[in-house]
C-alpha cells in the first residue's frame, strides 16, 4: 500500500487456490479485499480486511447463496458505510445469520440491508458495480427489480429515496 509518500508491504494474504480478487477498498483505516475465494481454511469467504492495529488479515463473514460460498463483486464507501455488491443472499457473521440479497452495507461491525428498514427493496439478482458520492449512488447488475422498481439494470438513488434509471433493456454493465 502507499500512503502518498511511502510504499509499505503488507503480510502475505493466503486465499484458496482458485481465488479471484474483484475489488479493494480502504475503509475506517483498514484495507478490504473482496472476490470469489475462501480464507482461513474456508472459515470465511468473499471478504477479508487487513487490520493495521493487529498487522494481520482477518476474515469477516460467510457470504452464501443456497448455502454454498458466494462472491462479492464490488466495494464502495459512502456516508461512512462500506457498500458491498455481489452474488450473495445470506451473510453469516459472529454467530448471526441474516438474509441480505446482493447488496449490503457494513459499518465496520455489523452488516445491514442497504435500504434502511426495507428488506423488500433488495435487488432480485446480482450487483456488478457501484459508483457513489456523498449524495448519489449508481448500482448496476443483472437484476430486474431493485427498490420495487422493475427492469432497471442500472439505478441511480439520490439521498436513499429517489430512484431513476438510464437503461430499461436487459444489459450487463461491467463497469460504471
């Protein structure tokens, strides 16, 4: 990693032999790596973080789809929350399990639905990319509904309330 002046070597991150790393983000001083992999003898999958206090890599949770390990495609940070998008429908962390489909937020301790108090607003299929600033987030993927809006595939959400779209035909957008 580089802090703007100096390169620092992190300890080796050992993942499963078929690991795919999809995205890397800095959040609350830690480095988060997501993808399609298992970590710590498959105790964790899809998301790990480098904790600068312990100087170690840590697994965060089990991300699952139909009880099988799943993947996280993209990370983004908005309003002091880490946003995760991918192909998961269940998150098991610290002994707790919650059904959170394809899009979640993480405050550093707990996972929640991206849409506050609206479990029915989750996408109905995978999230491929997320781009955000302080006020607006754009989410693309292979979903046909998100936030009770049909056939969107690319959705822009302003202040968590107003939805609009730029596409209404089925397309896969690889990158926003």
